[in-house]
C-alpha cells in the first residue's frame, strides 16, 4: 500500500502539554506515534426498528509502539462502544471491550461476527447515502477522524468507493 | 480475551500475544462453516406460538414445508442481520437448483418477546416480506428450543436492565416436511456453500404428501 493511499487522517494531539509542530504534522515519512490507518470503514444499515447500528473498519498500527483505542465518539450517535461478537460452543454472544490495544505493525479487522462498533441512539435514523463522522481516540492523545458511510453490506463494489472516499480525509 | 483485556487495563504489557489472540478470536468466528446432518431425525414436539401477523404457529404449521429455524432477537446489531441476509441469499441461489416448493422457508424464532413482539413484523419486513417470525409465551418458546436442542438466555444484569444482550444458539435448524429436525447448519452460512449443501440434501429426500 502506497503512502498516498494511506488514510491521511486528521490527527489531533489532544494533550495540550505536548506541542505539535507543523513539521511533525506534515511528516509522512516518520513512524511517529500518529501513524494510524483506518480503511474500509462502513456502518451497517439497520432495520428501522433498531435504534443502533454496527460499525466496521480495518485499523492498522503503523508505529513501533502499541496503541490503545480508549473511546469512540460521533455527533451522530448518543453512545459508541467497542463490542465483540463471539461464538463459544455454538452459542453466540456479545461482550463490551473497555479498550482495544493494537500491537506495533499489526492490523485489526472490525467485521461481522467479530469486533464491531456498537453505535447506539442515532440522533437521526441512518439511511443509505448517509455517513457518520466518527472520531477514534487513543490513549496517547491521538485522535483519528473517519467518515463511515452507511451501506447495506460490504461488497466489492462499494469497497472501492469507500477507499477513495477516505483519501480525502 | 477477557483476561487479556483485564491485563491491559492494569497496564500490563502483553506484547504481540494480544494482537495474535484478537485475530484468532475473529477467525474462529469467521472460519467455521460446517453442516451436521443428524443420524436420526428428531421429531419436533408440539408447541404453540404466534407469527408476526398474530396468527397461530404450531407444529402443524411446520408440516409439508422445508424450514430453516434461526434463533435470534430483534435488537441484535451484528450477527442476526447478517445471518438473515445470508439466508435469503441461500434461498435465492437454491432457486436455481431445486423446485420452489422445496426451498426452505426462513423462520426467525424471536426469543426476547418483550422487545421482539412489538417490532417483529416491521423488523422482518425490512429483510424479506416472506420471512416468518414467531414468538410467544416463554414456556412455548422453551418447548421449541428444547426440540431443536438449542439454547438461549436473556443476559440481564439486573431486573430493570433493558439494554441486555441475548445469548443464543448460532446454528440454523433444518426441519423437514414431516416436522422433524434433520440437520444443523453452523455460521457463517456462506450463501453458495450452504445452498449447495441444502440442495443436495433436500433433492435426495422424497415425501409423499
């Protein structure tokens, strides 16, 4: 994957105590603590009876240090949690993860049947064509913004659309 | 997984192990795709439930049709919608292989009636108008669950908890036109593979109505 296809996510250093220079922000070569890549992000269209959506993406830690996802927020939802569907002895269940650590140079897939964002209390019902502005907040103070389009399912066709879409961010 | 997360919350460095285990857990869910034909068909015991239109649905309703019964609940955000979507894709693909009357109906057994019954019709209509949703009294749900050798539990943390998860059997039960369970289908219900399996199984069975 070339650097240009990386999700050039807007990075905010929330820790005021650590000044972030323009040079650091534009440094695309470094394995700085801000190298986090989100791709294939989408929100599953839900039946109209459900006041919640599931969110999916691929999250890569391109740095040399573990990163810890501590919260996910969006103005489009009342609350968002990290959940994991699991299948144990043939029984499906779900558990909430308080945080999620991604090891150096590892990629974690959020996908149906596994990790997903549990996005509750949409401010307005989410339809096809809508997208949610979502912010992933990491323990090191980094935040990553991603636009998550609402899709009925993850298909090859809309995969390309998503990827292009994200390059603008 | 829970142990690992707890370890992390204490600030313990777990190293590459964590990422590996997260991926293993995800793969364990995604990679299983098998079908279990029962050695001996199991007759479904009598039960009395209600469909999404308020009509009675009982053992007799299962007769003379092939059916796939999926145990779920309407507030399930991740697995249930995907499963219902996949099962419809299975039906569509079976249309190329077997006659229409042999394509199994999809029956969603909604095990959380307090939250499911008020929305069941609208919920299923979103997926496909031909889906059948059934629910009702807890003891009658339990009776059908027993026949399917299945399991569910409302995971309420306290009596006023209205935001609970529901643990449920992940397999789909295949019911023959005699009202007997003949196979279990395990997730992820890959549409093509599942359609091939079902078409082969159903084509090899003859019923004299």
